[in-house]
C-alpha cells in the first residue's frame, strides 16, 4: 500500500468517525490527488481555522478557483458548516477532508471526474 492509499484510508476513517459520513472512496481518491504534494507535508495537509488567512486562502484557492463558486459571504457560511460537520472540537482537521465535505455540500463532484 502506497502513501496516498494510506492517506485516503486515514481520511475515510475521519469521514466515518468524526463526520458521521460514509465516504465515496473514488471521489475521495480524486480529491486527494487534486491536493497534490501538499497532502504529504503535515503542516500543509492540516487546516487550522484560527491561523490568520487560512479561511480566506481556502475560500479563494479551493472554493472559488477549483470549484468555480462565486465569491461572497455564502462561502464563509458553507465553510463554517463544513467545520461544524467535521467534529468542531477536535484537531487536527485535514484539508482533504474539508475539501471532500465542501465538494459534497455544493454538489461539485463533477469537478473531480
């Protein structure tokens, strides 16, 4: 089993246990691949909403650029919903898991076909 497969397994476990969702493994694999090499860097792979600029960067780089969503306050609300879904009292939060939750929330699975 390669590193990416182990990470997909970890993220699937997070979705099952911390988000109470049965993950679509094929979609999760495509999202992890879309994250590129950042999934292998512990600091880049983690999302900390308290870190300055972290929310804005996720909104701009993923939600607007990757998912093609119009920028606005609705994106902040959607991110907050994803953060609350992802066991709000636990850390770390993996960026790929948040990406998965946002893709499902907006019905943008076709962006990772």
